[in-house]
């Protein structure tokens, strides 16, 4: 698989609160960072767009247990837990997409209420590569919405990890993403040196 003009990388919610020690830590979530950094380096070296989505919640967000939601408080805007970790090597040119910014609305997908689809289409993006957290929630929703928005989607299998509240959640999420039309690739599946134009 070759990188080409019209490709973009979407890094989903690699934030401190989703990493070990965070308030909503994804098991082994930190393991995605080396694979994502490798992908970032390849996209950056060829001038292809890099997008980073983030949960950017108000303190009273409806997803929080205190408001009757399912999750502990996490990724509250302008707090350390909402920050990208220092280990994540995002370039200065990264398009940062904030989601879940309204107290009364859930937003698992990076496309939900953010204008991301229109922004990518304006850049003439045709295909997106996706990695991040968590496979069974925000990655799944972002991938499925990317397909709905008309993009070809490739999931970087080494760059995603699941919450797995139920033992088969990851398996079901991967199956759902495949069924929606997404492809999955492992480490080294595309070579930046073979980029086509």
C-alpha cells in the first residue's frame, strides 16, 4: 500500500486521560504511540495532512457518571488530562479537532459536529488512515463516519487499543468497521518512499 496525494492521517483521542494513570485509561493505551509516531513521521515527511481529534468536554458533560452518564469525568477542556501526551510527536501543522464540547451531547466520532468531513474534502482528501483510542468507541465511530462521509478508510491495526468492557467488544468493533468498508493493515503496510502522485 502506497501513500499518495489525497491521503490523510487521523489520530483519534490519544490524550492523557485515556493512557495508563488517566481517569479513563484504555488498557495498554500507551502502546499505540510508537506506531502512531511512525505514521506521523511518514505523513509529515511528504506533506500529507495529519489530524488529531480530542475529547474536549465541559465539566458537566452528559457522558460523566455525575450527570447520569457511563464514564468517569475525563478530558475536561483546558486540564492536564485532556492534553496530548509529550510522547506523541504531533507536528505544528496538525489539524486539531475538538469534540464533545457541548454539555448535553455525546460525540464519539471525530466527524460529529466538528466539520471535519468538510475540512478534509476541502483539502481534496480521498483516503484516511486511522489510529488511536479506543477501538471499540471513538475509533469505531470515527471510522464508520469517515466511510459515511465518502472517504476510503484504512485502520492501522498496530495503532489501536480497546476498552473491552465486554470481552468481545474489540472483536465486534473490528467486524463492524470491516462491514462498513474499512480496510485493516499491519505494521509496515505502506512505504512512504514509494509514494505515488
